[in-house]
């Protein structure tokens, strides 16, 4: 090393090779235990970062498996699961469900296109996510399919559920869209009973929704 440095002319810069030799020589002065500890610390930090990234990816996958891509609400599978869980504990607490369907939605798509149709769907979804409109902090909102939605209201009796449904109906009717302007929604409401199964509960609320459609739309019917 002495010969290499001595051979350099005055003002000549060290080569990368020479710098590496000097650095390597300096490293030998650091105790092995310290170098090992630094290596372990750096490796542990990298592993923690990788584990966090993996956890974040898993959470994203879990969320995507539960939610509807367009609205961000729960998908049908997840809202069904939550209704089923509510029925398992029906003896301990009451709950109600609300089923909603956007009126004349095919006409919106045919007249203004599917993009505006999506805007109308997202507009209703935002209302169903707004606890200030619903007046409750505990609820689960899901897209049942197409322009249909389902709302699960834990510890909510039929009277309170009807009030919430009416609040949703009014707010949506007052929402203006760029091309479709004002639209309406029909709503069915029912309260779960101890004898209910998933099928009987869903059939009953669907029948209430159908009655709202058949008797003029833009209204709430309780079953």
C-alpha cells in the first residue's frame, strides 16, 4: 500500500481501487462484534420494512375481496355475511335491513350513457356511507347488485329504520347530477325476527321494495 501511494505524483487523485483499499483497511480497525451488530441491525430493519409491505398488501387484498370496486361499499357476499352474523345473535339484539333500488335506472343508462349511470350509483353510495344522513354510527352498507343496495342497521327497530330510509330517500331526491339531474330511489324496510333465516329476511325486504316500486316509486314501504 505504501508503494502504491508513494508512486502517485503530487496532485494526482486516488483511484477507486486505492480508495477501496484504504476503506477496507479502516474497516479492519472496527471490532468484529460491532460490524456484526451493524449488519444484524440493518438486516432486521430491512426485514421489518418487507414485513410491513407484505402486511399492507395482504390488507389491500382483504379489503378488495370485501368491497365493491365502483362504490367502495361492501360487496354482496360481505353484506350477506354480516346479515347472517346478525341473525346468529338476534336473541341478544334487534336489527333492521333496508333495501334500495334506483328508479328508472335503465332509462338513465340509455339516455345519458353508462358513465353517468355510474355517477348516479356512486352518488347514492356516498349517501349510504354518510353517518350524518343516517343518524347512526353503527351500520353496514353494501351494493347488492347493479343499482340495488342493502343497508344493515344493528340495534335499530323498524320505526327508527323507517326514519333512516326516509332521510336517505329525501337526500337522494335532492341530489343533482350533471346530466341525469334529479333521480329517485324506492326503498323497502323490515326488522329481523328470531324465526328469520337469511332467505326469509331478504325475501321480506325485497317484497317491501317491490311494493314501493309498484305503488309509485320514490317512496318507503315497511314490511
